[in-house]
């Protein structure tokens, strides 16, 4: 007697969010960690079936800007990626400002790749950087090793881990990255303006949280952005602004883009959710990020999204313990917030209020566009045959986020108590169920390093 063999390893059923349409009562079949077929109607046989009912089956989300290793070093990958899968994020693009040393050599790149393979619950792509005075000699090797982008800063947060790169060296780096057609991102704040403004505020005792935003004015963001875009115009390289906090900066990027500069723009979920006037008094340093959340900026940023000026959206997750926020002066508090479990729910909530197709738009800004930007498409970011079987299942039912329930070992968030329009009920990574009904099912080592391939 012959035993029938199931055609597929996994069948996931629900409302599919595809690149060009949504399919109700659809199914996605996967084997060997890859999507093999997509359809409707009669379901093929599979060893395991996950029926999501009316919930949305989306590609696993891609967080294009995380700082998993800025505080705890490479071991920080474990808790950060555990939090990611709880938020439906199956691929993180991690920044190069590791503790204690930045990722600016192939030796450090491969050490981080090894840490990903041992510690990560989710797949990880890697930014690289260039240190001051280093020159461009490592760029080609880092590109060949699979770095998905490079990032530098116009503001020094730390002399080694997060330094400032002067304009002459930025020009040389752009000439090198342009030759390999790989993006160079910028932390976009003018150092002289910010440091002078902070010093002036300190002298008169203005050190409580309401002075953080004025200490880093829009002028500082515009000045750094304009200088970088001009160098991009001169070299023809791709210049990317990694976290834009207000409409005037998006408008500046658009002007350079219209003039022929290969310029792209990113914003973060907190800029689309919080308002300095409304939220600073209750959140204080818990909301501190750089560039800062600004007063009255929300309408302009949502308009930038409607106008097509935002390429993709990220969390800019930072793994600071709450103690780093509890300082007497706002200027001594660490900048950055946890954001992996709130990234998709907070963005979806905003999209529901501002766009006609929030499900399609969520996939556009958290899946398709970051995958293409970082050279991960079509392996990541889409439901299509041949792509990785990464799925985020989103239930559009109202839920309240509680920081105590987070899975990042931090257990604090400025989003504590916020009411979202959805919840992430299940996450699959390459066909393996790693998060379901509030329980982490994945393990360290499930994640892989994902190199840039385009």
C-alpha cells in the first residue's frame, strides 16, 4: 500500500495582501522555507495548515533601521530580534554603531554575521560604516561581504562608536559607494548648530524635557541634509536621509530629487505618531529621539506620505534600558526608544486614519520598499513564489499595548497604554512558526544573515 505524501510543508490561509491586490480566502503554500504557490479555492495538501480566518496574511515586515547592538553589543541581537518576531518583523536591517566598535571592517562584519547566526530569532541584514580618517579602502570588501548599505553621521554622539564624518571625507565615501551603486545614509543634524544651542540652553538652566526639541532645531536638520544632498548631486551617488522629522526636510529632498539627485527619504514610526506639544509633558525623556519629535509636525509628515515623498518607514529601535532615560538633565538622557513590537501596529493605526488602503500601504512601506532599497527583493518583502516564506498575520482588532508584556528585556515604551487598531497574532520565518497567540516559539539561531544581492 502506498502512503500519500503531502505536496507542501505548510499552508497558510487568510486574506492575502499581494503586491497588486488583496485576495480573500486565499492560501500560500510553502516548502523548504520558500513560497511555492499562491491561490484561492480548493486547498492543496500540506503537512501543516495555519488558518488565519479573516485576518490579513502579509509578508514578514522589514525594519530598515534598528540599533540592536548599540548598548549591549553583539549579545543584544538576541533580545532585540525576539521582540522583532513578536511584532511581525522577520528581517531587521541593523545599524553599524555597535558597542564598543562600529562595523567598519570585514573582520567586524563577519563577527556580527556569526553573532546573528548564533543569537538571532529573525533574519538580519547589515549596514556598514567608515570611521573618521579611515579612508575608503574597506568599502569594496564590505560590499562583496554583503553589506546592504552604508551610514555616516554629521553629528558626533560618540567619538568612536558614533563619530562625525567631515565633508571632505563624506565626498570621498560617496565617490566610492556611488561606484558600487549602494546607498549611503546620513544621520542628518548639523553639529555646530546643535552644540551651540544646547550650550546656550544649559547656561540658563533650561534642562527639562521640553527643551530637547528646541535644542536641535529644524535649521540643524535642514543644514546637514542640504550639505549631504549637494555632495550627492556632485557625485551622482545615492544619498539617503535615514530619519526625517518634519515636512520642510522632505520638501528639500524632493527639490534635489527633481533636480536629478539620486536622493531617498525615510521617516520613523514615532514621527508619525507623537507630537512634542501634546506628548512631552507626559512622556519626557521616554520620547527623546534625535532628530527630535517636533511640535505640530504630524500633518506635514502625513502629507509627505500622501505626496509620495517617503520611500519607506522604520522603527529606529534603540535598546536603551530605562535607567538611561532617568537623568536630571534631558541632555544627559540617551536618545532612542524601543520600537519593534509597536512598529507595525502604530503605523497601521495611523494609516487607517489617513489612507484608503491601510493594509496595502503597510506592506508597501514595511515590506516592499525596504526590500527593494536594501537589495533584498524579491527574496524578502513580498508574497510570491520563490520568496522566503516569511509571514506576518495581522488581526485588525483593537488592542492596548502594555510595556510590561514586551519581549525585548527592556519592558518600557513611550507607547505604553496606547490603543492600536490591530495586533500581530502569528509570525512565520522561512516557514517556521516563531510567534503565535502571544507566545514566542522561535529560538536563538533561527535567524540568518541576509546579504544584499542587487
